[in-house]
C-alpha cells in the first residue's frame, strides 16, 4: 500500500493553478455554435418546464399538509417530507438554470 501523493500547495499569489490541457482528438465530434445555442435553448426550456411542474407540485404538497390539520406525527411526516423534497428540487433546478450561459 502506498498513500496517495500530497495535494499541491495553493499558489502564493492566490491564483488558481492552470489545469493541464489535453488536446482534443481530431476525430472528436464538433458542434457548431448555432447547434449548441439551440441545444442550450432546448435545455433551458426543459428546465423551465420542470421548474413550473415542481412549483405546482410544491403548492399541492403544501395544501395537502395544511388540509391534514392536526393528525398524528406518523400521518404528517410523509407530507412534510414531500414538501421538503419539492423545495429541494426547486432549489436544484434554479441552481441549474443559473449555471446556464
């Protein structure tokens, strides 16, 4: 067994070290700029639609939790879990949309 080598120390000037570049193979498929913009637009539309669906699902889950009123904890917890799940999904979708160019 050999322990992994130590991580390189950060640059003293506070700049990040450049990543090693590997040349792209000549036969690697290329996508035109317009094709990539179309794909990016499609991806944004899909994420926007998913965000709208998750927002609706969150509203339904919150309504179900509110309508449950005073119930035993074992009946309420799945509803709370559902609300939390939709909130996390919305947060993730917003983050993903923010990462798009």
